């Protein structure tokens, strides 16, 4: 399973999303807006808000959507194992 999270510094929802993933011992790759990707490229590719969270290259949305997905389908986060 591959988790990517697009963030920007000091974003409270980005921080909470990373804390959640860390608490669940889920490995992820962080991409920082303005460092790893420019904002216009990010918006054209994904959405206009951060965090943007992808699982296996499928965008699931932001922090709230991640929590909802985890609450109804936690198996998505462990690759279905």
C-alpha cells in the first residue's frame, strides 16, 4: 500500500493527518507545497485544499475524509489484509 500526503507548513489539518497516520503505524510519503510541488500544479492535479491524501494513487480527500474512510473501511489502510 502506498500513502501520499500533500501538506503545507503549519497547517493544523495536515499536522492532525500525519499524527493519525503515525498513531496507526502507517507509512506515508509527505510532499510539501512550495518545496516538492508548486501550488498551481497541485491544484491542477488534485484539489485546492490541504492536506490531500492519496492511497495507491487514488485521492481520498483531506483529513475528515480520511477519518471517515478509516471508520467505515479500515481494511483500505492495511491493503485489505
